[in-house]
C-alpha cells in the first residue's frame, strides 16, 4: 500500500546514501507531498515508511530530527 502512496523519487531520495540528499528531501519534497496526502493517508503507513526510510537508526541528527 505504501508504494502506491509514496512517489518513487521521494522514496529513493530518503534512502540515498548521501545524508545531504536525505536532508534536502525531508526539508523540501516531503512536506509538500505530505500536505497533499494528509487528509487521505493512514498515519500507520506513514510511520512504518519513515521507520524504514530514512529509518530509526539514522545517524545524522539533522535528518533524524
């Protein structure tokens, strides 16, 4: 279900090895996308997705916060 909800470029950027790419995605693309699906998306799906990308083990504090 989450693959239908999250655009592939957003998922790719959040899973990127470069922390700057992940940070830019969370600062720019993710909020815009979230505003567009906030009324229809299930919160459990969003939390599960964020638990995998960038993940709870994110070492960069800027990306994790």
